[in-house]
C-alpha cells in the first residue's frame, strides 16, 4: 500500500514518474543520515485498541515532515491509511513545496521582484538566474536555463469586467491566444499551444487568500516537435476588473526528473500575492 502511494504517477508530465521516491528502512537500521530524510513515515505495531496517526515537523532535520502511525494489527493499517490518504499526501507534498518556497525567498532576485510588483501590483519571488526575455504592455516572459532544462514563467493581465462568467475552456483559449501571439517556436510560424489530445486538469484552489483556477497539462509547439509540462494559475482580481494569468512551463527534452522541476515551478507560482 505504501509502495502504491509513493509510486502514484505525478500528474501531467510526458513520461511516467513517481510522485515520491520510496526507501524501505528496517527499524534497527533507522539511524544516522536516514533521520535527515525530508519525508518520513514510521509504522509501529503496538498493544493499542485504535490506530493513532501523528503529524510532526522538524523532528530530526530542518524542513522535515514526519508521520507516525501506531496500529494494533496489520489489517487496521490498510483501513486507516486509506481513510487518511489525502491528508498524508497533502502533508508531504505541501511540505516539499514550502521548503522550496523558503529557498526561493532567500535567493530571490530583488530587481525582478520589484519589476513585477511595479508592473502588475503583485508580490512574487523569482529565484536568481531568471532573465526577462520579452516585455509588452500587459505581458512579460521570464526564463531560467540550466543543465539542458529551461523553466519559463509568463505573466499576462486581461482587462475583463464580468469575471464570474469565465469557464475553464475559455481560460485554456486565453492561454493559447497568448502562446500564439507572444511565445514563438524555433521555426518560422511556430508557436506554443496547449496539447488537447491528452487530458487538461483544472481545479479551483485558495492560495494566499486568493481564489484561483489551476490548470495543468502539456504544452506543444505548433509546427515543430517540441513540448513539455505546464502549470497555470488564473487569478480573478475583482477589485481591479482584471484576470491575471501566471503560467509556468518546462522544457526538458532529456530524461531529467520532470516532476522535480514542475514542483520547483509550482513553488514559484504559489508565492504570488496581490
């Protein structure tokens, strides 16, 4: 059950990758560097009547998530784990994101943060290494190239008064309109679009006291063989009659850990505050 949980496929990336990497450690071997792991689940069978699950932080290392599960018997473990599966996942995944966010804030490029705040009236922590690639009236595009992998952050502001009437299909249309207008591919007349032959995931979330629509999927380049994963936030800013799009996409043509890069990109998007 733990193996199935850890090996669950990370959503919306080109090749299958596990969400978590799993290491099985015997109790007698759980010493030294094993206690410094960022995510730890300890399962103990005890003489108790009911299963007990505890969530802890920073027990043996900074930025660590520890889950202790005490069970009366093996059969009770399956029931308890399934019941708490979502909370366990969120505790571990959100902990990873927050750790990356702290690193982003410590290494943020203050000039770019000031530029974004002045242009859009939002706070956002872009780590050092990002460069402004394109800038127009309501659009800007930042890139970070490293180790044959490039991370891209795009910001676009739309002046829309009736924000409540916008559905998810229209949000994808807006994303594609920006890709066609401002994000060219490597060949003439090529441009970025959303890959629609595969599922596009959309869900509503609340982040930093803002109601956002998150869209995940794969992007492609029309007219060229090129693509990768993306995560997109649409923020309905009713106070200013605008729709704010913050789009992050990854280009990693080799067999890199794309799930890791998507997590890093997601940690940047989640730093946004109006």
